[in-house]
């Protein structure tokens, strides 16, 4: 099995209004999003899925969030968990979506939420 992982990032602000703590106030992050696809066979050129294509697809998904207030562009709580789920669901609808296994979203270098779909 070949696992292919690509990464994209963006900068955005958010606040968690129902959170009892400092994250209830507006603050920003450098968000890092990683998506992973799995394929069991290589194509004729020795490539499972073109990483350039996968990275382009992921960048298209996160561009809408760059330098935005996530509270204004998301219809749900702007958490890492929701960003991972939404990105997963949107990528799953595109080319190679059937091979997508997970999306991870980091708010900080030491915290990450991973969504693997409805297994």
C-alpha cells in the first residue's frame, strides 16, 4: 500500500464563542492541513497518484480560508475538527477522492485534529 501525503497552509483568525477560555477571543493561527491518500498499485509511470495534482487540489480547498475570519466563512464552529471534516468531504468529491484516507489540521505545531471519514 502506498500512502501519499501533501500539505498546504494558510493564515486565519477565529474565535470559539461558546468556549470557556482564551480561545473565546479573536486570535489567529498559521493553520497546516495535510491530506493522505492510499493506493495499492502504481500506474504505468511508477506513480500511484501525481503528488503535484494532489497538492493543487488541497491548495484549492484551503485558499478560501486564507487571511479570513473563519467565523465569517464557515457555517459551523471554526475548529480544527470541523476544518478537517469539511476539507475531507470536499476533497472526497474530486478526482482521486475514493483514495482519500484522512485529513489532518494543525492549529499549532503541537496540536492536530484528524478526520478519517465515516468508517
